[in-house]
C-alpha cells in the first residue's frame, strides 16, 4: 500500500506521482492510502487519475482508501469520481 503524503499540491504533485509510479506493483492490485492528506488541490486529482490510468493499463484495479471528503467532492465536481472508483455516495 502506498501512503500519500500530508501535502500534495501543485508544487509536490510531479514528485509524488514520479515516486508512486516508480514503486508501482507490477502484478497486484494497487492500494493508495489517502487518509494522511491534509493539504491538497486539484493537482492531487491529477495524481490520482494518473495512478488510475496506470492501474487500468496493467489490468489491475486501483483502490483508494481514506480519501478526504473535500477531495471526493472535488472528484465528483470534475466528473472523475467513477474513474477513480469512488462510490456515488462517497
């Protein structure tokens, strides 16, 4: 399981994504723990979307756990909640 850092904003997003993709599991389901996120913006969604695409390309589902409510709302507003595997009521 990968744990996202406390801060993932525009400045941190490229490094966080690079780190996640470098350590991406080749054969298994990828889990992201977002429960530690405290400061984020729409760049965080870009990181999550890139991870979801990577998982899709490898044929393994992405599981995101502990996503803050505000980020879930942002995902719904941008219309990407389904692609990220978030339930409609999430």
